[in-house]
C-alpha cells in the first residue's frame, strides 16, 4: 500500500523530471522554469537550488560514482553538473533537439529525441558516437544497463551492445506501440497498448504476456524486483499495485495520487521504500510504500 507522506513545493513551473540514487534519501528535480533543486526526504520543503539553466530542463539523470547530475535542456543541449558545488563541469550543445529521456552509464550518455532518434555520447568527452534512427515520429523509449541499450522502434524493440563499436545485436517484433519498459534480473518487462509482456534480456525471446483490466489507462510503471512488485501509473493519476507471479499479475490495491494535473515522472528512493512523484501542478509528492 502506498501512503501519502507530504508534498515538497518550491518550483515555479511544472516539475518535469526526477533523478537520484535508489539507495539514498536525497534526490533532484527539474522544473519548466529551469530550476534544478536538491531535496532530502528527511527535510520536507527544504530544497536547495543547485542552479538555474536557461531553458526547459526536460530530463535529469544522476551518476552516483562521480556525484554528477546530467540535465537535458530542449534546444540547448546536455549539461554535467557537480552536485557538491552546483557548477557546470561539461556540456554538449544541441540547439536543434528536444529530449524525451536521458540515461547515463559508466561510459555512455543516451538520449531520445522528438524526431525519433536515439543519440549515444561518450560520457567522459561528450563526443557523439552514434545516431540511431527508429522510424518513430516521437520520442523513443530507452533503457540502458551496464553494457547494453534497449530502445523502441516503429515495430518493436531493438538491443544494442554498448561495448566496442556500439552495434545492434538483435530486435523483437511487438504487437502494439511500446509505451514503457523496465529491467528486472534476466528479464525485460514491456508495456504496450495491448498489455504487459516479458522478454528475455539477452536474446529478446518472448515470454509470458499479462493482460489486466482497463489496460488502456496505464501509461507507465515501476518495478521493485526485491518484492516482485509492479506499480502501474494510470492517466487518472492512480497507482495500481500488482504482485508479479509466475502466471499472472495479481492485483493488490490502488492509490490515488493527489496531484492537480498529470504526473511527469516517478522515482524510487531509499531502496524502494518511497516513491517520489513530479507533478505538472509544481508539486513533488512523497509516498511511502508499505
């Protein structure tokens, strides 16, 4: 069960993105007004403004090894920020791009763009190493692991090896548009217009499909692998909690997220003890998962 704890307020525009270390109490938020704020779950409403970027900060990603926050600013580019000082320590100008997602691994920065491209940059140098067309007319869905990238295409899902020359290794055809995906041990959980589907992470071999009531209302989801739990976010800001069983997704309960307007991002913190929600109403919600 999810229990509402508090709202953090301070942004003067819609809260667009969240980032942080899943095991920590602190996290970061970006707003449409350009503010990037650091929060601590033990200190409600005591946000620390790291800096303000000129533009629409659409996505954040946190690389805990170097305590670096990466920010994607539409029609500006990508910025690396030292979270200890709030100073910009690197950037890549991309004045023609709008960004849908941003993810960071040991050696790479991966972005999705409005024109259906997936961009791969070297993390250390910001050098562009590959542009991947997907035939989509909108932001591709992306997810990266330690050495692999998975991204949506017009017809399904593709996997790229990020080691060496960065080449595609395989693809899978899917029924219905891919809407979200999450990694879980050796599996990939995929949300399409038709339901949930499990794929093998290595060879993309299709496994079990799950259909749940009111499937069309679900727009994204989170997974807590330690408890075999899936949290699905609906267009009505409800969180539906399911237990991942061998042959089914077992419905457990639902919670209404009290945001006025859409939720733009969800984030786990404190090892899946809390879910953080970013709202178009300028609020950041904190929800304890029991």
